[in-house]
């Protein structure tokens, strides 16, 4: 079946429908990862977006247990070539069936390089995936220009608190409160492997409830959407920041901490999403490659290099110890370089 990707600038790409055949309007973004397409599909940070995979062949090892959540989250999926006969000893199904099961439409067979060049040159824009061959582009363009992702954190956060016991041989158990703004599974797993007992809290949990449990540290997770939509969460994060409990914030949590402490955020032209972005930290000789999903990312006023890497808030306790560490990227990603996980070891 034919499918069409219509961009708000009037460009139209014609390909083949994959997954669901329903019509969808979403923000079109691209990811440059060469591996880990399943981790991208199941990353809650992509809720409210349709993802273009720049690597040309997707789905060659099918669906495996390597998922970051229990379901796929993008509004749509856009690929050059979809493998319909995956080969892997752990394969449990195909991308086509996976998308159809969760009613996610997609399009294959288009020139994803040309599409990515448009997004890089003109910036991220909205688009529609449709199988309607009789579409009226003059009616569609105003709808695309009016679309916004809105508050999608409420869509991806957990519904109730849960406790995950530590793993590994660490002699001391540290208690970490993880605020789930759309957290990937491997964030909690990375903490547990370092001897932490992790209590996962829904995004709208009050600061008072989290602090009442007396955690040794607080983790603000990744997540989707515009951080400025999360006004109530920002107010609670400010209360957490004013406590003496150390905080480690990444991705959306990083942006919300910035807003909570008086900095600003703005949407980048097209963002950086992939598994091969270089970063560096405040610690001497700390350099790494990261998995990034920098969609509506921020720059700290007066702070050099605000788009990538690591920042530690200028807030210390009486012992001179930093109480807040922030990373712009996803350090816990299992599909790329492990060097980005250094932040978890440093923070713990």
C-alpha cells in the first residue's frame, strides 16, 4: 500500500505503508544511530514525535528483548528500507508486526538522506503520514503548522511508586529516588548494578513525599516534550534542589532543573539524536561518546558549551560537595558506547 509523508513546507515523500494505516500528524525528527533501533522505538523520550532513521536498513534482527520500555512510543516511524525477514537467534517478531500491534503508522522506501537534509537545513518541522492518495495539501498544511506536541510526560510516566532492589556485590546499599519523567529501563538498571535500591516515583509526586523517604540521592530521568509545559513538576524540583539531597539529572530532568534554578531553555534547530555524539565533562580527562536525544534542548545563560556534555550546579553543602550533577545526554543507553555511563559511577 502506498503511503505519503507530507511536510509543513510542502515537500511530499512517497513510499510504502508499514505498521498501522491510520493517519497521524507529528513532529518529524531524525536519529543517526547505526545500531539500537529497538531501543529508539521503545524510548519514552520519543513520545509525540515521528522518528526518521538515517541508517538505511532497519529491522534486520527483528524484535528482541532489548527494549527500554514495554512498548514503542513514537507517533510514526520512517525508514529507507525495512527488513521483513529478520535473522537473529533472539528474534521474537518483526518491526512491521510490532508497529501494527501498537497502532503506530510508518513509511518505508523514501529517501531518508534527502529528508534529513531538509530537516537539517530548515529545522525540525511537523509532518503527516497518510495512506490517503486523494489528500488535499492545501487543507493539510495549516493543520501541520498548528500542531504542537503538548504535555506528553503524563502519557509516559508510571502510575504508581515501585521499589527495585539492588544488584551486584556492593557492600553498602544506597537509596535512590528516581523521578520517572519517561525513564528508560536501563537508568534504574544502571543504578541497581552500582548497589542502589531504586524507588521509582510518578512524575507528579510531591517533593515532600520523596524527601520523607530520606533517599541518599535523587535521579531526574529523561523524558519527552517541551520542558516548559511541566510547570507543576518544575515547582517540585525546585523544592528538591533546595534540600541537601544530591541530585543527578539527565535529558528532560536536566532541562527541568535548569528552569527550576532560574536558567532558560530553547528549542534547538533540529536537535541531536544518535549514538555517536562526543561529549566532555567537568572532571579532568573525562571524555566520552554518548547516546543523545536533544530535542528541545537548552543553553545556560553565561555557561560555555551549554549544548553538550556535563554541568554541575554551583550549589554545595557545608562540606564543599556538589549537590547537583546534570548531563545533557542519555548515559545509560545499552545500544552504544559504554563510556557515557561514567556519570552514574561518579554520582553514586
